[in-house]
């Protein structure tokens, strides 16, 4: 049976992907709500992946080479098949994509492509910029967590966050803002590293620092005010300051939300995150995120056959394109993704002892990549649970 904290993390995935759908299907100027959803995905992903690697490292049977190879094999099984299926579909139906453009996407360089073009065209795959950033991050991050001295990992996370902050304060020197400001890797590494730092502190079973407990509510309030003021015309300096604020201030509240759900939130909020519709949406959130722009393109082309307005942002588009996305993501999960996930049992993070301890899996793997946390028990039995990282 899935434990409460895993259900609540699924609920957070549902919140994150709902913010993206709200921004892309409903709100006329809600793009930054979608960006907050992506930032939540990044914090979740950094937390779960780092926790996975730290748990594997803590096992007495740990070998860096085995854990690293299994990490990449399992991630490839989870991420690549749906992603390349989407690229193949776009190529087959010819949605204004040249082979050159698709090659950038196939190499997980979408963020660099759109940054170089400085425009979201062609737009059908523009949301894959975040998937590219994650893959770029995870080329290096597992090596850091598995090889670096364990006591230094927290400091490395802080260093990555500081580098991302320096990137933002450097940006005014580059001239007019462009897409590169949001799409280059340093713009998102702080959220991924914040999740990693959270995992390090959770592995030590440490309480929240006092400054976090005292600052998260004011930071959340400031973030909401900046979101409300975002459409207001500003001078270039104020625009830059607002951008910096909307990138930085939500980070502590998002990390605290992830950490609290990882432990399990009691009360109505915890029950909301654990309810069946939320956990079901969280389970298929990767597919929802991956397919939603394709579904939007199809329903817009089919406007003449649809009795409500789907050509513009609004309730009609949200209901029709949202329902189509959920149906497609559900079919993909049950018919395509879940069977492939079963193959991950061939890639354990630690070698099993012949005739000795066994790893017991509780519940199916879900999300962007499974995350077993190896919990050593007395005697010769070891139990594991699986959760997942995010897009």
C-alpha cells in the first residue's frame, strides 16, 4: 500500500501540472503561474532524485558504478519512450518542424534552441525546454551525489543556488531581456539544487531552520503580490527586480511545501493532496505535461467541429483541451508507460546478495523516474518503497 507521503507528493505533482494547464489553456496572462508550476516540478525532482541517490549510497551493498548505471537506465526507460514518441508524431504530421529543429529537441537542447531564436516558434514543443534542463542537470548531478564526500553535498547545493542567483543579478548587464534569461540552465538550477538541499537535510532528519520557519509566509505573500502586479507596466529596472523576485521569493515556500508533504501533512490540506483525483492526476502528470501542447494544437485545428470556443484562452479551451489531455495521458500511462516501468526491476540500485537480502517493492513505479529509498531493517530483510521524481 502506498504510504501517505508518496500520495501527498503525487498531489503536489497534480498542483504543478494544473498550474501549467491553467496558464496554457485558460488565463489570458497567466504564464507565470505556469512557470511557478514548473519551478515546483524542479524542486520536487531535485528532492526525489537526490533522496534516491542518498538512500542508495547509504546501503551497505552500495557501489557507485552500479547505482549510476541503474539511475540512467531507469530514467531512460521512464523518460525517453513517451518523449521520442511525441517527437516522432510531430515529425510524421509535419507541424512546421524541420529536421534541424527536431534534432535539437532529440538531443535535449530545446532550451538552447528557443534561447538562440529568442521566440517560441515553432510553439508545439516549446514546453520541452524544462525537460531539457532536467536532463542537462542529471548528466552531472548523480555523479556529484554518488562520488562527492557526503558532508560536502549540502555545500555544493548552496553553491549551485548562489551561482544561479549571480546569473540573475548579472542579467541587466547583458542588455534587453530575452528568452535566454529564463531558458539557460542557470535560471533553473537553483530550484533543482534547492530540492537536493532539502533531501540532504531530510536524510539527516533535521528540523526546519528558524529562518525558514519565520520567512516562508512573508516570502509567499511577496510572491503573490508580485504575481498580481506583473501585468502593470514598469521601468526596465523594476521589471528586472520583479523578475528576480518572482524567481527567488517562491523558492523557500515551494521547498517547504515539498518537505512537509515528504513527511506527511495532517489535516484538511493533507487529505486534499491524498485524495484519489489528485493522486491519479499526479501519477500521469508527466504525460499531461508532455502531451498537452499537442492536444491543444489538434483541438484548435478542429475548431469548426467543436461547439465551444477553443481558439482562444478561456473555459472552453480549458475544458476541451484539458479533457483531451487527460484522456491521452491516461491511455499512455496504462498502455505504454506503465508496462515499460516494469522493466526497471532489471536495474536495481544496489546488487542483491545471492540467497540473502531481497528488495521488496511496495507499489508500482510512477512519475518521471522511480525513487526507491532503501530502508535497512534488522536481520536479513531490507524493505524499499518507490516514489518518483518529476518532469
